[in-house]
C-alpha cells in the first residue's frame, strides 16, 4: 500500500554498514511490508523465511535450507527472516544455523533482515554477526508517509491529501495497520471531502480494527496479562517501567506484574527509548470497550497516583498526571499538579503548553464551575487553562478569563480566597497579549487595591501546601502601580483608550488616582498612548 520512502531509505542506509539488521516493532506496525519493499528494491536473489507459525525445529531447518540455497546461487541474496521472536534460552538452538546462514550471505555480498516484535537476544546476534549487526525500531508512519499512501491509492495530491493525512494521523498515531484500514475505507467511498466530524469522531473502520484486536487479545492472553494490559491501555503518552509496575501492583494487585509486563513489551507495549514505553495504538483505550465508566475513572486515578509515586517527575509526566487526575476526578492531585505548573518558570510553562492543549476544550459557557465542590481546585485548573491559552494565543482566552472571574466565589479560609483574587488580577494583567476589555482590567486593579492593605497581614500566614503559589503573584510594595504598567502594551487601538477613559471616570477616586499615578510613574508612558494617534484612520469620522 505504500513505498514509505523515508523509512525504507533509513533501512537501506543501515544495511550498507551491517550484514544483519533486526527490524523491531509491535503487532501491525508494518515490519513485514517494509521488509518486502526493501527486498524488492535490493534487486538481489530473494529468500523469505516465515517464522510466525513455526516451532524452533522448523525454523532451524528453514535456516539451514536457506544456507544451501545461498551457497548454490551465483548472485547476491537478500534474506528476510520474518517474525522471529525467541527468548535468550531458545536462541541457543538457532545459533549454529543462523551463524552458518550469515556466513554464506556475507560471503556473496548479501544481507539479512530479521523482523521481530522484540529485539533478538544480544548474545545470539553477537555470536553470529559480531559487531556487524544493528537493531532498528520500525517507526510509525509520518504525516508525509500517510500522504504518500493516500496519493498512491488514488487520492488527489496536494492540500486534499495533506488534510486527510493530518486527520488520519490524529486517529491512528501513524500505526500502519490502522492507517491502511482508514485509507482503504476512504478509497472505497470515493475520497470524500473532509468534514468537521472527521476531526472529532473516531472513524468506524479504526474502531472495527481495534475491536478485532480486542477479540484476539481475549483469545491469546490469560486473565492476568489481559488485566494488566487493560490497565495500561488507559495510559496517556509515554511512561516508565516503574509506572507500569506501580499500576500493576495497585489494589487489587496483578500477580507477577513485572514478569507479565516484560512479556507484553514487544507485541503490545512499544519500547521507544531507554526505560521509555508507550501502548501500541492498536490497543490504546481498549479497556473502554469492556469496563464501566466507574472502573475507567478508577484506572485513570491509578495512573495519576503511579506517576506521582516516582521520586522525580518530568514536566511531560506532570501534564500526563494532570490529564489522568482530571479523568479520574481527583481534585487533590489536580490541585497539586496545576499549582506546580502555574508556579513553574515561564520557559517550562511554554514547553508544556502544547501538551496541555486538551485544557482548551474544557467548557467555559456553563453557569456551574468545573469543580463546584472544590473552589481552590477549580481556581487552579482555570488559571492553568488561561495560562495555556495565553501562551498559545488561543482565541478562547478571554472567555476563560471571564469564567475564572465568575467562578472564583468567596469561601473559607479567607486567606486562600484572597490569594486566588490576587492571583487572578496579576495573571490577567501580566498576560497583556490576551485582549481583555479595559473595564475588566480596571476592575482587577480595584481588586488588588482592596487587598493590598491586608496582603502582609491576613495573607502572610498561608498554609504550607499553598505557600508555593505565592511567587506567581509576585506582588511588590506598590502593587497597583506595578500592575498598572501591564496596561501600557495594550494601548494603541482607539477603542481601548476610549474604554479605558470611560472606565476610569466610573471608578472610585482613590483607585483612579492610583492608576494615573502608576501610569505617570512610567518613563515615556506617553509614547505608548501616542500610538493611538497613528491609528486614528480606524476611527469613524463622526467620532
């Protein structure tokens, strides 16, 4: 279905320096297809050994027979050993036969490509090929390769194919089996135009493919392996082995979770780096097809607890933890992670913002808060949502700001609520890239002015677990003047200046004087306001 040029080129480049390459990938990752393409392109004498359904004795015999064929041939041979999955102990039975085959292939200038779900035991490869072998992870298909598949199957090239490639990647993560199922379905329906629903809804053909895999799992795996795999299928993104074991050992524990996890790595769990794993896209979320909602929420809670159960947590793991805590409805964990991300350095926030894009989909138009029974959790999550929207320049940021103000209602203890109000004011004013009404900003300066006198008193004795939030507020001695400076970059559009002057007129005199004093204390403040004059052509003549 696809020539997969970039991946095939990578394999060919590797085979220029080694005689044996082990192509490793999970079930349905397209290893056999890649091997066929490479074999055809090589133009050598092709030999194919299918190990998928053979026992060790038959594989051994096939390797010996292939050696005889290579010896009797005058041309170079490209040997594919497809689906060779053996343990370290089993590899001893194949050692002599594989070494003999490799010797004769090397002698006539050929190559051997082994496909497997797990890396072939290092001892076997070293004894047969010395340092002239390498392992290569079969990558998932990129957007470009999916575009390639589409056009090769008749889709119109250009923006049409590229748009479909992006959507297919969204639903399949580039997994070859799922990509091919989706492409064949689109081809059979005459290449329809992209609709909004295509972006949101999981395609039926992808669901059917996963349903078939789930039936296979039920037949092939015992109860304990299936339970562990279901639990891990909830995982969002990549994870460590320690996370998987924590999830497996959580109540009720899965017996021998460590051994079972190692057995699942390869066919269903992909190893993509040193102690970095991910669930195969073929079974991502498969538990949702068999578990009730309450059990799914419990599984998400397990994942969140597992991530925080490790001594060190990366920013990627923190955002993953937040997602699972949200899905598991765990306000305590949500608060802990959200506060840490809000108070993180700006460069960390910017790095993690893209991974937190899912926050932008949380509703903002409801009269009920996200967490009506836990006001501080609601404040922390909304604040992080606003910060992510501000970093990404999302048009929904003003509506998130409105929700944040509306939902932050008085509650006990007073110190915490006052801290929330100060945090909202500082955040809305400091993020001047977000276009907010002048009246809203003046109102927030009014909130700061009201709280300023009590800040060093009531707010000075914060609970220990909330003290880490204080640095993000960053309130100096003259708070209103400092935050008024954040109005300066907003001047320019005539409408803003007009709204600002009207808002000042309707403000209490003390607040108005503080804001004006703050503006006048800024060096060259008038230059910013003078920007308005350069844009007077935008103002209707009658005004």
